[in-house]
């Protein structure tokens, strides 16, 4: 039976999202991205019908799987469907029955197997499920050029099916900072993948220099890891210099950026790193591990200079050396701060993100039905 719905002339995308997408206590780059494109696509002629699905994605229980299956089954034939990868990539068996009928695309914020700290067997299972999902759908959206290459190579996908749609950045005033050097800021959920223990260990080697570091991010994702970090901070005697604030949003997050002289991000895996461009939008230089899509987000100023310090992810001493250089070398600080302000002027806004995504959806809307 053919299901009917929106007329052929209408541009409608059914967007399946994690249940916590609007939860201010669960901020993430993926949630921010999803909310922004939901908000901005209508200006480009696309009506967005969002479905925030409760469940422990990407490993949902039977109830959550059934809810997703029922939602998909109720859509009209030929409907354009975009699914957040956290929802879609772990459940290929739910998508497969609808793949020939619907026009399915998956938005991959982070490959499932790349999450740090997973049991190897679980990582392999999630990776295999993601592989099946991405070979089932018509189009894949990735959030950096690096992520496109990673998905194409790792999952053996046709390059034409994988599209880079980079996150945008909101304009922001220049951050006044503190004294130009000592205000360090890390904005990231406190989890093993974000690698805050690397930062704590490195800061413990430069205690003779003045600095303070605010770690802004959710504290409930990995409680054991948070306890480990708090223990290390206490052991090093840094409790008055390193603070874990929990998540911040709105004016509170703006105040954190305003007080920052340097953003520090010591992740093990990062498809892009939206906090990098958020910092650069405020003229704040970045010290980060040169992993995955982070160098792409850091980018270059118009003169070719790098607006920060990138360190090899496997060399803890390099991170400590970079911190010591930043704190001790005024000329280095001036140089990267000038570069950050140059890069600031080059950042693209969210309207470009939605414009690029609308282009992918338009292709999907007109693409002949697959025989896969």
C-alpha cells in the first residue's frame, strides 16, 4: 500500500534525534548542531518535522527500537528522512525494512567505535552495526572533511554518498580574557574521550607558573572518570587552580569564554571540535591535540599562520611543553593571539551549514530510488 503525505512540491524532512537534544543539562556539539539546522532549514524552504526519541542510543532497548520502527513505518512513501547517527548507526535492522521505501540519510557526529574507553568487543560490535547502517541508507552527512575521508575509507563507502557539512559559528565579541595568559578554559563533557586527565597531568608540571583552569562540561557521563580526575587534582594539590564547573549555557558560558586567554582541548577523538571555532570566534587561541578533525577546525589565518598550538596526541611531554611556552613566552602569545583574530574573520556562520545540508537533502529528494 502506498502511503501518502506531503505533496511532491513540498520540501519536508523528518529528522530523528536523540531524546536529550534539548536538555540543557546534556550539552554537546551534536545536540547544538541538530538544533541549529532544525531552526535554520525552514528559511531555505524546508519544513522540519523533528522526532526526539527517548532511549539509550546507540544501544537502545526493545521499546526504543519499536518506537523508531513505528515512526518510520508511518511516514509516506518517498519521504526524506534524516537520522542523527547516535539514533541510527546502532540499529541497522530497524532501518533496513524501510530503506527501499524512504529516502534515508544519516548525520554522523562521531563514528560509534571511536568513543574512548569502550570494551574492544563492544566497539567492534558498534562499528559493525554502523557499517551495515551506512551501507543501507542513501546518503551520509559528516561534520568535517576529515570525517568524510574516515567514513569512506573505514566503511568502504562510495565517496559520492558522503557529504561534508561543517558546523557553523555564531559571531561573538572579542574575549577580554584575564591578563592575556593565565586564564585557561576547557569546554568539554568530562569523559575519557575528551582526555582531561592529560590536561591535569600537564598542568601539574607547570605549577611554578601562574595559571588557573576552568573545566566546563557535564560531570554525569562518566562518574568514575570524574572521580579519578578529582583525585588527581587533590593529589597534585591543585584544587584551588583547577575547577570542574559542570555544564554551562547562555550567559554563564559566555562569561567563561570572556574570562579565557587560551582554550585547551586534549581529546583522543574529535570529528571537528565546535568549541575550537567558538573560541576562535572570540579571538581566543587554542591549544589542542592534533587529532582527527581538530586541525581542520583550528585552520589558518589569512597569512597562513596557525591560531594556536597543536600537539601530537601521543606525547604527553609535548602538551606540557606547549603550556610552558604559552605561559612563559609573551611573543608566542602575541603571535597566536593575532593569528586567532585573523582566523576569527574567516569563520563561516550556521547559515552556510544549513545551506549545505539543504543541498544534500535536495539531491536526496530527487535521487532515483536505490536498488540496493
